[in-house]
C-alpha cells in the first residue's frame, strides 16, 4: 500500500471528504441535540454565558414556587375572612331578631348567638396553611424571598381575629369592652350602665334576655334594652367593617405576591430564552447543511471513483 501514489486531485478530494465527514458528524449531533453548543469545547464563551443564564432562570423558578406557596397561605386566610363576613351577618341577624322578641325568645337567641360566635372562632383557628395561620396571632408572619437579594423580601404580619384581650386593634372587635372568651364565646361587656339596678353593668350578650349583672334576674328597662341592642348592633357593624378592612389588606398582599409570581415566570422565560439564543441550533439550517454535506460526500466519492477508473484505463493501455 505504501507504493500507491495519489494524484493531487485525489488527495484534495480525500481531504475534502474528511472535512465533509467531520462537518456532517457535527451537524448530525446538532440535529440530534438541538444545540450548537453542547459543551465548553464547542464554544467556551457561549457555553458559560448560557449556563449562567440557565442557572439564574432555575433559581428564579425555585423562588417562584415559594411565592406561589405564600399566595396559597394568604388565600387560606382570605377564604376564612369571607366566611367570617357571613357569620358576622348571621350574628347581626340574630341580634335584630332578638330586639323585639319576648324574653323566652331572647334566651333561645342567646344560644344561637353563642353557637355562631364559637363557630366563628373555630373557623378562624382552622384557617392555617402548612402550619401557618395569619388570623390567630399578631406574632405570626409570612416572609417571602423573591430573589437572592436580601432586600427582595416581602413580609406579611398576622392578625389576632379572636383575641381574648379586649381592645386589640388587630382583632375583629377593637372596642375595649368586646372580646372572645377562651372557649370562643363572644362577650360584649359594659354595653350600658344599669341605672335602675345600681352601679353595675349589663353583660350584653352573656344573655340576650338582658338581665342586670348587678341584680341578676332583674330585667332591664325597655329604654335600656333598646340602648343595649343599638350599641351591640353598632359593634357588629364595626366588626363587619373591620373584617372588610383586614380582608382588603390581605387582598392587597395577595395581589403583590401574584404580581411577583407573574414577573418571576416571565423573567425566568427571558433568561432561559437568552441561554437558548447562545446554544440552540437552527434546525432548518442544520438540516439543509446535512443534505448539502451528504451530496458533497457522494460527489467526492464519485469523483474518486472516476479518477480511479481513468487511471486504471491508462494502465491497461500502457500494457
């Protein structure tokens, strides 16, 4: 084989075939992977730039998952406040029904009022998501990190809807004389002073029968009863307004979180798209290149075949 001598044309053709074969292998790899840069050896600058973009995109998506969980936590609280609104309106309805009712009917209304209040308290206590309840205590907080920057943090503070401490500004009933008892019963204390039965006060909803706390069993006067119902009705209305205000605050928070979630999704797609532009191959171009290289190889092989045939014919004549 060492005695075989190739013409310049044959040598050039073989070199062209080798080059075409290498290009064909590269093209097929790009068609198979969809990428023109698969490793640092293909294009170190493009590879590491794209890796940085892909890594940040992945990090943002991870943060987005946490943001979405924060949204669900706030949504759980919002679901509860919506139900609380309905229960408060039921309390108002019971109060209105008891206003003009007989004493025995008021006793029955007292049971209804207590039951609704207890269920309201239980509902609030059940509004937790993954162990966090934003409605039961002001010390509860939801912290959401939007990116690796420390400043990109959003903290939502909790409320104390059914606080047993009267006068809590973060509870449903902010008046100093209104509070939930430990068992969930709602108690309106000191609704109106009892002038008819000494210096005592009326335990407004310890019994809707409206008896004097100083002289238990002694019914209050009609004018006192009217004043008590009016004051209590106002407090229910204030609680409904307070619930609406706290619901609006939660709604604002969830809108902020949703905006960040949407931004994270689009931003991550932008980062990933930038990485794609650095690494992805144009499949249409590569498919055309593959066809051209195949044709080039076929022509080269045919050229070698023709050249070999010509040389063989010349040798035959010389014999």
